[in-house]
């Protein structure tokens, strides 16, 4: 993957974008929305939809400070890695805050596997 464009060379309208969006082709809000909808369908509750902003903020913060996370998201399978992490995080938060709902989520979801996706 090419090196990111230095901030000084970016158009001023793009400088406001968080680093994750500037340096990758990922759109964390759209991906977080998808993951929250998956969790909503698994739990049959609206609770996971409130975690969308938290998931995006966590991804941006981790991207800014963690080289391994940064490297994974900038790789060819960055989108899949982001989905794996978001599924894991939302499952952990549900277990901590909503244990009754968390029991409805399969263990595979917490490991990053999409509902209905078969591992080969």
C-alpha cells in the first residue's frame, strides 16, 4: 500500500477527516452501521444500534496509536479486518452491559465471523 499523503499537501477540506478515513478507503460509519444491524438481528433488540458511534470512535483511536491495527487496516483485507474487530468489540460490550442480549449472540460473531458465514 502506498504511503499516506502528507497532511500539508491535502486539500484543506480533506484535512478535517480522521486519519483512518484519510489513509484508507474504509468508511467506518457505514461498516459500524452494518455490524450493529447484524447484532440487532441476532439479539432482536435495538440496543446494539446505540453502539455505532462508539465503534467508530474506538476504531479511529486504535488506528491512531496501534501500529499492528493500522497495518492490518491498510492491507488488502483491511475491510474484513475492520469487520472482525467491530464484531468482537460489540460482542464484548454487550456481554459487559447487556448480558441477557449477549447470550443470544453466537460465539462465532464475537470471533469476527458474520452471521450465517461458514468457515472453510
